[in-house]
């Protein structure tokens, strides 16, 4: 467990939180030794504090996410039921990519209407990757805070396609230029994280993010010979660990 030092306990805590990149409500702290100024340089002691990131029980994370999913599900279920009532049976399901993408467009159209943010669905394709562009006047409602709604819609779209397609089509949802802006943010995060790892010599644990975003950070750091990355945890709470290369 990491131990941080300072002239005072408060200073040691500040250093620890800064190093971990966390706020005080996301860690547990144990004061190992109070700092003492001493007298004329004698009896001086450095404050030592043990700080450890709080590990949130999986059940609590699942409960929180379930509440969000329930709220969204209640809003989209009526339209989803209408669509699935007309969905082809297993033996009649679409076989061509064009037919599958047409059904995906219908599926996403129904969901965006249910979310009160109706969108026009368009596609661009690069080999086995399909970028789905959702054109709407209410972009924020389909993106959500930190892209959570957009990522959830992308997950649903990917599952939908996998149910119908024998080909491994990769689906990416985009609203406006959100993905492009997000990529710039991720590249900056990658560089900032690499600098921090280099300065401290300690691993940095990033927030959970979708697999394709983890791949973007991994790609941004792949040419750095002093840094290595790997993922830990289970989806959808899997996160990236950036650490120094051990010699």
C-alpha cells in the first residue's frame, strides 16, 4: 500500500491525492505518524500517511448502473417492443450486411425517438468497421455525460448486429464530431498519464472505459519504450493500467 510523506499530515495527504489523481472521498487514509517540527532541528519527524484507493464492491456498481438502465429501459421499451414484434424469426433473419444495417437503422431510430431525441441514421463503412452517424438536433441527449449514453447505444447496436450477422462487423456510433473530439482528449490523457508514470515510477489506474477507447490510449503509448499498458477488471468496468516497463 502506498505511503506518502510530508512536513504535516495535510501535506502528505495532498501529495498522495495528487499522485493518485483521486479525491479524498475515493480513498481510505491511515495516519502512520504525525509530523513534528522539533526544536532547533532536534526531534523533527516527517508525517507519514498510507493512502489506498477505495475499491467499490461490484454489487454497488451493478446496482448503480442497473438504476440507470432501468430508467432508460422504461423510456425505450414501448418502441422496442413494437420493433421486436416485427423482427424476423431466426431462420428468416437477414444475411447480407446491407439488410442488417437497414434493420439496425430501424432499431436505432426507434430508440432515439423513445429518448425524445429523434435522429437520422447514416452509415459510412471502412472494411469491417461501420460508423453509424446519428444526426439529431438534441446531440447532448444522445451523448450523455462523458459519452455514457452514446457508449450504451453503441453497445446495444453492436449486440444487435452480432445477433443477425455472421460477419464480425465492428460498430462505432457517432453524434456530430464527438468521437473525433474524444480521441483528442484520450491522446492528451495518454501523454499526461505517461508523464506521470515516468515522474513517479508508479502505475496509474485509469477510469473504466469502453474497449475501443482503451485501444486508442494503448495505441498512443505503444511507441513509448518506457511505458507498458494492460487492462484489468471485467466489462463494462474494465480499466487500463499504465505502468513503467520493468527491466
